[in-house]
C-alpha cells in the first residue's frame, strides 16, 4: 500500500506500509518527531493530538489510534509545526507560556494542538474543545486562561493555509460506497476501518493482527447528511462532531449527549456507522436512535435492506449483519422533538456510560399514544424497555403512570455490576430517568450541568 | 532581585514547542533493545511450571530473563528487601513481574511478554482490610499507637459523642508520562542510566546492587519527569534495574517504558484507608477527646508504607488543638499492588479523618461548620509577623467564654505549634469568598428545590514540612561560574513540573545579583551531586534552594574578597546587584567580575550543603519535632448534586494558601490550583476497582477517571496568603508541593453538605464520592430505603 500526505507542510510518500501502523509510532519512531507524546495509547488522554486537515476542514485527532492509511491525501500538523518556520510561536503557544499552562509539559503538545485546531476553527467553547486532553498538573484553569487569551489573535498564515496533497490510489481504499460494496463482497473477511477509535485499541492494547483491512475514509458519498421533511439521513461515515451539529437544532437533548460522547478528538474520528456496527452494548448512539425509531440501511454487493436499529442487535457480540454486508446509512424519521437522552457516567466528559437512557413518548389527549424507551448499559445490547413501554401506552400521562411503569424496569433488565456501576444503581437510576423525563417535559427539571453561580 | 518574581516555568517554551525531552524522547543508539515484563495473572500463589518457549521464539526477541538469570541482587525495594525484580517463584499480586523480555522493539517485547505459559498453584488472596486483619497479615509487629492524654476517659466524660467509620479509597497517580528508563552500558561495566525518577540516588543504589558494582560505577541522570506526584519516588526502580541488568547481559543499550495499562497494573498507588472515629465534645463543640483507628491497605510489599501511615497519624489533628487523642494504625499487608508515596504521603488520609469528625459534630450540633472549626483551632502565635499581616490577637475565637488562659498548643506528638496562621487566613478567605451571604443564598435556593441541592464547605490545611525520616532532610548543590559570567547550576532535586528548577535558579540569580537568564539549569546527575534525597515531601525548594544558596554564597564570598583587595576596599563594600558588581565606588559588570576573578586564579566553583535544623523525632514513641514548620491553607467549595442520579459538580472554589514569602507566586498558584483539582478528583470520580481475583479493573483512563477540563470549578479564585515563614527557610518561603492537595477535602465535605439537605440524618459519605455513592447516601438520608 502506498499513501501520500503532508507532514508539517512537507510531502511524505509511504510505500509498502503496514496498514495497521499508527501515526504516533510513525511520527516518533520513523520521523524522530518526539514532540507528540504517548500518554495512554487508547485515545483517552490526548497527549498524542495532532491537527489533520482535509477538504472538509481541520480537526484534532489522537494519533495513537489513527492508522496511516487513514491519512492518505491529508495534511498533518504536529506540535513541531505549530510554530512558524522562522520560529515565531503560535498565539496559543505564547499564551500557554504567559499563563503558565504547562507544568510537567508532557500533556502540553497535545493541548497545544487541540488549541491550535480550535483556534483555527474559531471555536471558543474551550471546555468542549479540550475535553479530550487530560492534564494532571495544572487543574486546567491556566490552560483555559491561555485559550481565552489566544482566541482574539489572528490565525497564523502557516496554519490557515494548509496545503493538501492528492491522495494516492491504494489498494483496499475504495473511493465510493459502490466500490466498497464490490470490494467487501469479494473480501467478506476483511476488517472495515472507519474512524478506528475502537479498532485502534485492538492493535495498541490487544496487540492483535487485524488481517486484511479496508479503509472507508475515501468513500465520500458515505459522509453525506440529508435532512428532508421526512427524515434525517446520516451516511455511515459521518463523524460524530458532524452528527452533533446536525442533530443539535432538531433534538437538542441528543445533541447535548453527543457533546459528552467521548471527546472532540474521538468524535472527529468516530463515525455514526461504526458506533452502531461494532455492536457495543454501551455505544451511546443506539439507544437514542432506537428511541427515535431510526432505521439502519445495510448493503451487501448490490442488495440493500433496512431494519429497525433495535433489530440489528441480536445478542451480546452478535448483530444482524451478513458476511460482506455493511452499514450504509442510518435514517431518523422527522418528528416533533420529545426526545430526552440521559447519560450517566462517573465523569461528565469523555466517559463510557454506566447507563444511557433515551425517552421518546408521544401523547394524545393527555394519554400516552406511543412510547419508545431504550437503554444502553443495562443489557448485553442496546435495548428497548418493552415492559415499561407497555405500562405507559394508553395510560394517562401522570406521575402515577410513570411510577408504575418505572417499576417494570426490572422486568426488562437485569443489569450487571462492574467497574462503572453496580446493578442496583443502574436499575434504580434508570427508573429515576423516567421520572426525570416526566418532569423535563413539564419544564420542571434541571440538570446539575445547568446550574450556574 | 529575582526571587518573588512570577517568571514562567524554565522549560515552558520547550514544553509548548514539543522540544522538552523526556526519557522516551532520547535519541537512541541503533542497537538499543526494548524491554517488557511478563506478568502474573494470579494474586497469590506459587509458580509450578513456566514454559517460555513461545516467548523466546516470538519475533525480534533477543533474550528472556527470569529470577535465575539475575547475576546479583534481585530486589527493587527502597529499603525492606522484599520486592524482587522478578518473582522468586512466589506471587503476591496480580500484575507482579515474573520474567523480562528483551527485544528489538517495544511492541515486539510487549507481544512476546504475553506468550508465557505459566502454571500456578493458586491460593486465596487477601484483598480486603477485613481479610488481612483476620489473617493478622501486616507490616510491623502490631499497630502503631500515638497518643496524648487519656482519650478514652476524655471521650467518656464528654457531654456529647460522635462516632463512625468510613472508607477512603486509594488513587492512581496518572502522571501523563508513564514510567521509563534507559541504561547505556559504559566501559569497564559501568552504567549510565536515564530515568524518569524523583529519586536518582536510589536508582543508582539499586542498579549498583543489581549489577554487583559500587555506586561509583553507576551514574543516573534526570532532566525532567512528565509528572511524578510520588509515583516516581520508588516505582521507577524496577525499570531502571531491568534495563541495567539486560544491558549488562547483552552489552547493548536497553530501554523500558510501561504501556499505560501495564503501568497501572504493576505500580503502586495511594494507600486506601478505613478510618474509624470516636470523639467527645462539649456544648460549644470543643473537642475533649478523639480516638482514631486507621486500617491501611499497604498492598503486598512494605515500600514506603510505614512513613506514609505515620504521616497519616501525624495529620490526624490537622488544625485543631486536641488535649486527649489516641491514634491506632494497622499497616495491613494484602495481595494488591504495593501502595506507595502519593502527594501528601498519608497526610491527606489523616486529615480527612479529623475533618470528617468536625463535619459530623457540626451536623449533630447544628453549628456552622466553620465556626466549629475555629473554636478548635490551635492558638495563633504571640509574635506578629514582620512585614506580614498581623496575626489574630491572643483572644482567639475559641475562647468564647471570654476567659483567656494559657492553653496547650502542642500536637498529639508533642510538637508545639508556633506558626499557626489559620485564624487570620480563615477570616480573609471567608470575607473574600462572601461566605455568610452565600450560605444564606444557598439555603434559600435549596428550599425551593426537590431533586437538586447545593452544598458549601470549608476545610483548612495544616501540613507538616520535613521528611519524618530525619536524615533525609539534607541536600547538596554544585555551582560553577564560568569566566564569561554565565552560571551552571546543579542540585539534587528533580523537576517533575513543579517549577523547582526555576525557583532554585531564582535563588541563585538573587545571590549573584544577576538575571535568571544567565543561569543554566542542568539535569539532576548523581555524578555532580551525590547522596541526594528523593524530591518528595514538598521539600525540593526548601532543601535544594538552601544548598544552592550556600554554594553561591561561597563563590560570591571568594569573588568579593578578591575584588575588594584588588580595589583596596572593605569586603562588605562589594555588592552584587542588577548584573553588576559594585566595589566601593567602582562598578563592573558581573561578567567582567567573573573574568577578573578567573584571571586572579579564584576558584569559581563550589558545592553547597544544607541540613534542616531543629528536627528530632522518635517514630516508635510518636514524640518529638518531626517538622521544621507547617504550611497552611484553606478552601471553600460549593457543589450541586442531583439525588436521582447522584450526579454532581463543583460550582465554585475559593482558596487562600500560605506559601510564606513566595519565591514565585505564579508557579506557587499553579501548584495550588493543580493540587486542589487533584485532591478533589481523589475524593470524587477517581475510583479504583479490583475484582474478586485481585485483578485491577480500572487500569486505563477509559475506566479510571481523573478530572477532565470541565471538572474544575466554574469559578475558581485562588490567592496566596501574604505572610512569611516564621522559620528561617529559603527567603522565608514555604513548601507548596503537597499542602494544596488537601484543599480538595472541602469538595468532599461540600457534597456531604448537599446530600444532608435531602434528609435529617448525617450522610456518611465514603470516598471517593462518585455519583453512585452520592446517590446511595442521598437515598439513605431521605429515608427511601
């Protein structure tokens, strides 16, 4: 496999590369660019953050779980390229010095690159932009001061004018969904790589050999978002930051959940298709999609089918997907927004949910006409709460109905105890979520995240 | 003068440009080999058979070592000789290193390390405090007991009593740079070691033992660490020794760095405690007697557990004068990672104990928790600070009856508290944080809420400064002035982000009257300054700053003498200031002075040495003066909690902290902000979970949650108390590494205050108070059970 990318403005052509080699290892071990650090090697600390630019713009990505073929035709900027050729510091670098944003300095290059990218994109929601960068020394306050101080400074020319190379034609990197369909039908045992935020760990932590890999990043037609009067349709390769942008105005609670879904870097890589297709019982999108009545569009060769998202998840580790079949899109029917999504985790940002509840209840004349209630984290798959729904439908929308329905939760779920939460807490908080939904719709509820002093 | 200036970290520009070099960034010789440990998958038992064929035949593997292959000492413990580098056949925790893979790449070593086929005779591990206590599995012959007065009878006689037991979890250091070491073999068997360690001399010592050579054959260099927090005081030994042993055997440079998961699985963490308390108090809330039992989970090896557990006992009074107190400490040995040093070194655990007692009493009495604390504070000293704020008068708020009597102002270990700053500091903080008005506003808000409640809590810190092992309170420095006037500075302290190098450089610059840019800060090096203590116990600046001052003053004295003779003036008329040297009426640049001294054959190189005065400590009796002085601080935290989920967050924090006459106020504030957030993380989201087999389930940042950016307080006001050290410390500054960590206790107390709003009874929060813990206690107090 041969790929081409720009690295700090210089063209790099890699031939005969190992497709499971990560960008971080390449930078540090092949190029001697030691500024980019390995903190956790799983995309959770952000010390390895680099800025990657393609035609869609610039994003921060964790280089530790980014396979080199994902960079074909893109431009990479590392901390070594944050300053100008003449050594002039980037405004965020200056501000980090002035505001004492570094102590031990090990997380600093990652912070700098997240900040350089946010600064370029004009983003000033610093807590969101930096949720994927951990610092153990500073307590973050001086870093935020630095980000605020740099915000008004102009973007340096060497950052604003990032050049892009032509992608090299490479094997196993289809450029359209049609090409992908053909290739995957012929190689149904190959591993599909979308954002690699999960598969990356198979390599860095599991030390697994992924075998033949097919990289989907070139399939531009899978990156489309189409919003019509009838539906919202996300191509499987739409990254989670773009999902957030599209969904926020339509279903704000879902948008808010995505704000807390992983981190800016992970969302920039992770795709909505991947988050469904990997079949995780704790992926945060499926419960929300199920509650919205979303459908999954699958394709194998030239044959297509679509199923309800909940039907995709058969059992733990088992999905309704045939060999050679892939997720092409997910579509959500347009509807009035009654959706609320509650994500419960030890830490608000960048934490896997202990429980994620999604509630979408339609009322008619004060009674429940339709109820779609789905959870992640309570079972081996994302799952609807059938008994709860049944106890709601046809009943008057009242606290008594909600309490009675909440009691049914144990009919639907027997959650487990693990390092994230106990079974009891999972079950009880899922019940409380239903009550919270009731109060939310009445406008009588608040999250601790909304309390200000 | 350079001291007291808010200069940036000396390496700030290197940090932000990615040019600051850490161990793993060192350019390597081409033939460098890489190491990884094969780990135990059981927590307790014996190895019955070990087949390493697949390891040896794994690609790129050069050698595989087991305990039998080690030529000399198989020990990486700091002192107790109970931690083999590689298992001797017995296994004590899940994650213990059994064999060492030497391979041509880091990944190849990791891959091979998983291919060992090991058979075990497994035994039931001791994982919990109950199990260890029942098995009498402990370090030392029995519990240590420190006491003052007769606590039992004082509690029995007191009008009111309070008691309880709570859990206090451990904490993963989560330094962003994992453990790493590199050994480069030198001629004649010598070894140059590059290590991410807080304790180069100990690395030197352990490596020398392991390769069977005197310490002079081993040189250890440390430029910087990517965070330490105590986790690199002893935990780097295994990597450095492994590298040296493998380098000796292969004749090639060897590097080892732990993958993050391995790091968390192998290395020690903060000691988890269970604290039981009983206290008696009078109607005004004044403590009459207090009794603590500490059950300390030390893990499998002794490491630094004894001084950690001692320090917990030494902070069981925190800021409060207690006439009768007894502390019993059980140092329990379990089959978990060997708990180790972590910022505060037991002090935080001891302090949480007494703060819990104060909180509980205030709740039971219905008294304002700040007022209760003030009534129990130690007395302020009689002597006013020179140049600082006037301390509170002798009629402290504790004497509410109006009677002023001479009180016993000694700690439970017999040390008189002569520098108590907290009366004035508390006043200032409550005023700047608008305590009274906010208390009322929060109560009004809470009255309107059902599911959400806000909580507010204050906690003070009094932290003892000095190593309790008295002989460690020494430091050395080496200073050269070159003939061009530039200065080379070296000392025994290590830089882990705390800004030590810059603060010490500011001291040197001030002694020579030159700007800090003229000073080259160099890597810590056992060949330049020998026999150093760990950079720990917050002592780095106090000790090394003084040693550097001594070295600079020696050189300056020689220069002054020479120049005064040359200019026929009195030596006292030679002044070093503003990059100049004034000699009577004459004035030359410092550079010129250096040149003249060189040409006058004056030695421009000197060592400096310092040992902390006045210390005297008997750790068995628990009596003496273990500390040179105390550092103080106080914080006020406001939180909000949701009882339906236990979700909670910090809304605001106000801190006033005593760094004495700060050497660098901005760097010190950085320590305070960072310490608070780390302390609050310990008590809230940072939860370590092991399963029944002793397997750590929270072994990566995906499952172990340190505070993220948005977890810092929305409003975060941090200021330094304007004062100076009453003891003769370096420029009257105070140590600032550990003390602010304990300011985070107020976050935990604020959660308790908020949870209490849901019911009538005292919410017996455990720590960490995760969302689940908060939910559970909120449910308990609201009697929903």
